[in-house]
């Protein structure tokens, strides 16, 4: 009992504008791929909870969607999930990109952070892309926007300084028992991670051809002795999008499936038989019923404002 009391355990939310590397940082710290990554903004749609456990204690990370102005019900859900996350944690990691100038979204985030009584660690990511002088410049600008408990420059892609970041997080966690078993890395069901891995590969393979109006559902995941059978559907909003996703003679869908199969096999540590279908659900991002069916619980939208 004494050993556990001397350890720290708590929750840390990772926030920031879209595409600054939040999921990459979380995956790096955890040591395996849980959240999908993409060069496109607003890739993460849910609060993804992962667990880091060491001899110092346990950090439960909440990787949140990029903060942006909502344009539909899905956007409202994403913004709401960020607002809920920063209310329920012990420390907040505000991630900014070293190579980008401070914009209106960053200033909006700083105003939000000034109104809460939770320690904020400013994490400046992608330091491998800027000079020392450029790093000092963005640091000075951010210091004028908000008072931070700590400032840690990192490179999530390379892992530079992430150990220092972990040490700083532990400083602000309370002493107490861990929330999860020490071998737990996420509370996300395997089916949900599988669906997100397929969506990631679809986003990357389709490049700029399809907007963000796609979702993925896994209808079946059956484990045989030496193979896992996965049946999944890619949901899109337009008939024209369906044709692009399938591609000429089904080549695009095969490309997505091949890329996703490799990632899923790493996840389940075995062979995978992946079958993909494509269905059209017009304007699903504005349908509460379809949002819930696709894993975005719209009931959360009614709890508080979504500014």
C-alpha cells in the first residue's frame, strides 16, 4: 500500500488546433499506435484515452480533436469533447507547432485556458523544423498570451525531449492508486481502433479527392485459430464519393484495404482477412442518429455549450 501511495496517478488532456501532432505525441509516449494520424486537419474525432504507466505512477492521456469552428453536428461533437476533457483533468498539455505562426485559434485557446484553474504545460512540437532563434521567437509570443506552469519543446515524430515532458506531467498529478492495470494502454475497444485505422488509410490513400465526410464501421470481427476476419464499411456522403473510394475496377478500395490490413495485423498480432464495402449516407455529419450509430454519442452535445 505504501508503494502505491508514493506514486502519482492522474489525467492529462492534450489540446491544440488541428494538425499540430497531438496523436503523434500520444502514440510516441505510449509506445504504440492507438490514435490515427494524417496530414489532414481534424483527423481525431473522439477523446481517445490511453495509459502510460511507469515506476513513478500512471498518466491517463486524453487525446482530443483539434480545436476549430464547428460547421456541422459532427464538428459540434468534436468541439464539445474538447471542452469536456479540459474540465476533468489534472493537467493540460497545450500543443503548438514551432514552425507555424500564432493565429486566431491559438489566441482563442489561450483565452479559454486563462479561465480555468488547471496547470497548463505548453508543449512546442516539431522543434526539428525550426532554428533556435525561431523557437525563441514563438516562445516569447506564447508567453504573452498565457501563464504556463511549464514549457517543454519536443519533437513528437523523433521522440526528442518526451522523457522531460513525462517528468513535468508527473509533477502536477496527485498521489494515489493507478486507475488501470499496469499493462493497459487504452480503453478503446479493438473494433473501434480497427475502424479508425481503416479511416486513416482511406484519408491517406484518397489524399485531397474526398473531404472529411467519411466514417468507418466494423460490422464483424471474428477470431479463428490462425486468422481474424474483419468486415467493415466505409461511409461517405455522396454517390460521387463512393465511386472515388472504390476507384477504377476497385483499385482504390484494394489499396485502402491492403494498407489497413497491415496495421490491423500489427494490432491483433496475427493474420487478418479484411473485407471492405462502401455505402452512401447523405449528410450523415448532421444526423444525430447516424452520428450515434457511427460511434459519436450526440447526447454529449446537449451538456453545456459548444463554443
